[in-house]
């Protein structure tokens, strides 16, 4: 524990006391989604021009010294500050707002600021930034279930967060990147090779295609940065027609702000666009096919579904008897996941603990109307745990207090209706909304199918909307170790996907059953594991890797292949684990019903805190984290 995390932890009781007495910010009015006209498709000749221009600049990017890259990224931080409110307001108009104003979409931009700062630090370190610590796991254990075999002894684990004064913002958190067994914790392979004079021939570099996610701005932004910095390629982004309004806000040049106003001369990534290393195009399948098969495109990264991946790699045909596109281009993908959350029984839960973790679970379901690959779809509980009905009642009470939302993502309403037909007795929850007015017919309640058995659950299809199934595992009798073994087996073998899993476990359970707890975390064959925090928070810490657990193939792609984020540039990440505190004060800013994130200073202050740290300006950083803490008390 560093000086900063020690100080942050010492302040937690004080913030908790203040949090009980400072009145909350007022609730913002509900605003339903409105349709935003998509961008016109980029003409074929313009697409060809973009690719040719990027291809001509790939060598310049590859040869650019790390210090100059750091300068570009630092300029992007200013540009992001200039546009973050416009991005949040535009995204909110498209998705709707349910009590916190633009807060939910503004919070989603924090990972981009953290990512820019961390990649900037990585470049200043020559592509090999130092982790906080390294350790090796010291014993073997079997994976429960049939997905794997024994871990190799000595697996490397790097602690990567919270770094420095970020410990003031995130006391009690610890983030780890676990390396693939048998691999070293090496970093920045591209930069090591360049330092050794390798890979600098006439044809160095490449043009990467990022097929942008349609659900979240930070997914697109962080994918771009990963391809630029980690893979050392210039990038063309084909935005998803669902949210292609983000393209102009990420690239478009605007006038320099007046003197004294925060921000740079462009929008978000305009420094990279102006330098010729990044460009955006628009359109649907036709533009996507042109780019994925373009001879000058060397790699493709996509976020979407397995169907989208198979259409690109296999041409929409079966996977047998054809040569996949991945044989000629490197293709990475972050795909779907039926995301489970596992509640481990045991420990002395207070009423406040129940309330806190029910809020966290409700956020895992409700955030972005459930249109997240890390959104909670399955809740695994111990059927015999005495507190199970208490926690379920608290979760349903939280959902009952949240405004129901309109599923805005294409196809989500159909999935919702199929779930309702499959589980007609699912409980319908949500606070009241006006029953008339434009578009009100699209609002649907949260659905909770409670007390299901494994046979009754729908565990293989991602629902991608505001529904959750509680699967109560029998035969564990409230015993933490028996349940952890059963839950890991269930998650690994019965539930589709290997992207991410959430865990809620009392600290006393973790300590009292330390070997079994360590085996449990290690046995979860998921690329991301979040303990006592929503998975959206793990996603929002770009120092951690994000992607499916290694092992998928083009023939059986599952949740995808490859990892992004990973801003410390580890060469062989297997999974990332985020450990959160049992309680965090003030009320966490990532909760969907935190009203302080809307129009106040909380999120702008956090962004300025991150930027000040990137500049090494500690006094200014301390000022902004103090402002953020004061604003957070109104949550």
C-alpha cells in the first residue's frame, strides 16, 4: 500500500460520515431517447483515399519517437476536455436520461481520459512502464469443470493500480494483470524490437481497421488507442451506424476556445487526425466489406457479436471448407458474453452492506439500459444461504426505485420480448413514468426471473437488455468453499462466454478461506474478474486488460480473441482481476442513480485531476481531487 492509498483509506470514514449529512443533488427529469440521423455513407472513392493516405503515413508513425507520441496523446487530453460535454449530451440525447442528467454518459468518458494519460506515461517510459509490483503464484490447483487443466506453478501477476495519487481517488482498490502461464511479464514487444533496431525496413507499419462498437463511446476510443500504441498501426475507424454521431465529435476540427477556457484547438482525437495517423469513415455493410477485404488493411479489430465476426471471417458461410480471412489479416474481436455475477455466501453482512451491494448489482443490470457486454445477465447465488432472500429483496427494491428505460439498441426490444415469453412469471419492476407522450410506449420495466435452476435458466444466449436471471445453486448449504467450487464450475461450463465475471464476497470470507479463495479467482476462465465492484468499473480502468479468456479460435470464437486496454503493454495477458473495497465512500460515482454526476463539478474535476497528474502537477491534482470529493458528497 502506497502513501496515497493509505491516506485515501484513512479519509474513507470521514467521507462516509459527511456523506450521511450532505443533502443529495436534485433528481434530473427523465428524457427518453430520440432518433439521431445517421451520417451519410462515405463514398467508395473517399474510402480509398483515406486508406491510401493512412498507408502513406504508417512508416512515419512507426518511426515516430516515443516522446513525440506522448506529446500527441497529451494534446488529445486537452481536446477531449474541450468536447467531453458535447459528447455526453449527444450520447444522452440518443440513449435517454433517467434521473442523472448527462452523468451516465459523462462517466463513460473517464476511461478515455485515464487511457490517454496511461498511454502517455507508457510512451514517456519508452514502451515499458513499471508496474507497481510483480509476484508469482506459488501453488497449482485444478480448474473446476471441463474447460481446462492445471495452472502452471509460478504464473506471473502484475499489480497495476492504483498508481500514485490515484490512490486518493480509488482507496481500497487493487488491479492485477495475470500473465499466461509459462510466459514472462514482458512489456512493449514492439518498442523493444525497435530499440534493438528490428522491424524498421521499408515496409514497416500497417493500417488497422477498427469496426466501432455501437453501444459506448469509450469502447471505440480505447480500441483506437490500443491499435495505435500497442500494435503500432495507423487506424481507420468505421463507426457503427447506431452511434456514428460520435465520429465528428472525435475527429472534427473546431475553433480554438477563448482565452482562459479549458481545452485545445480540436475535438478529442483531432491531433492524431491532423497528423495523418487516424481517420473516420461511415456507412453500413458495404463500406465494412470494402475495408475488411482491402489489400492495404493489415489488421481488423471489431466489437460486436459472433455472427458479425463469422460474417467477416468466413463470409457468412459455414466455418468448414473455407479459408478464413484471419489467415491473411490479424483479426481480434471482443464479442458477446452471458455475464454472470457470483454472490459468495458467508460473512457478517450489515443492513448497510446489503443496501450497498444491491445498488452495485442494480447498476450492473441497468447501466446503458442493459446494452453492455459486461452487463449482469445471470446472478449465481447459494440457494441455502440465509441472506439470499434478503439480498434479492434489496436488489428488487433498488430496481423498483429506478425509472424503467426504453431499449434503444436495434434488436434489444425483440430480445426483451422473447425473455418475457420465456419467463412469463418474471417480476416487473421500476418506478412510475408518465403513461402518455411521444415514445412512451417504448419504455419497459426491469425483469427479474428469480430462483431458477440450471435447467430452467437461459444460459447460452445474450439478452442485451434490462433483464436478469437469478440461478440459485443447491447443495452448498451456505458453505463458502463448496459454493465457490460449484459456482466456478457453473460459470465455466454452463454459461456462454469468457469475457468477464463479477464476484461479491465479504472480506472475512476471503481471509478465512484464503487458499480456496485464491483457487476460486484463478479458476474463473474469464478475461476479466471484478470483485466487489461492477464490471463496468473494471472496463473503465484501462491499465487492466480487456478481452476474452485465451483459447478461442476462428472456428469457435466464443467471446472473441485478443485483448485491448492493457496500457502497461504486457505482451502475454491472460486475465485481469480488480479487487474493490467492501464499501466505498462517498456514494460511488459509477452508480446509475448517483445524482451528483449530472451537471456538477464531480466528473470534470476527476478529468482535470487525471490531466494534472499526467503533467506532474501535484498541487493542481490535489486541488482537483478535493473538488471531486466535495462534489461526490451530493451523490
